C-alpha cells in the first residue's frame, strides 16, 4: 500500500561512509558492514532525491515485494555509496527515534540495495537504530513493515 511518494532526501556535498558504524544511537550489523558498508566509498555532490514508501498489508517475501506493480522499476539502490549517505541522513533526521519517514514503532524499514535487502528498525529499549543486511528471499517480512524505493 502506498504511504508517501515524496520522501525528500537532501543533496549531499560530501560523505565518508567509514563513519557509518556502531556508535551511540546506531547499531550496525557485521552483515551490513560486509555486504554494503565495505563496498561504500566516499562520495561528493550527490543530488537531492525523493523516495516512495509502501506499507506491507500482509507478510511477503522479497520476490513478492519487488514484483508488486506499485514498486517503481528502478527501486534498487545500485550504489552502496549513495545508499549509505542517504540512509545516514534519514537516521540522523530521526535521532533518538523521533517521528519521521522511517518507522520507529518496532516494525522494519526495508530497502533493496545491489543484491541484498537492508532492514532498519528503532530499538526503544537500547535507544538506537538497528541496521542489518540479508540475502534476498531468505525470510518473509511481516505485515506493518515499510518498504522504501527510489522514484
């Protein structure tokens, strides 16, 4: 189900992804670090972009989500470098679990990145964002999760 087709992400003058690691307010899994973080390189002059977000009305596998007619054709982030820069921006906008585009209610936020799926969630007990990466179609995502796609 479409939630917001105008998630605004600001332009990024320069970004060094080496800082996207476990720190106060953020926990980054080893899987994310190896599958995405290790491929991300410093970037400069990224333009502003918009994303669309979709709520899962029922449990679904990645293949079901990706083939849904609502998903934009280019929904996958092909550049790990750009993805990490934009994700860090989203998380910083919602530091301390503030309200915003990312769900902060225990449900996952899902992104597709160059051959894997990244899930982001707010852990209210430890007061930090969790960021993980998985192989595609390993498990299903529960109803209530939110999927983000490039426009």
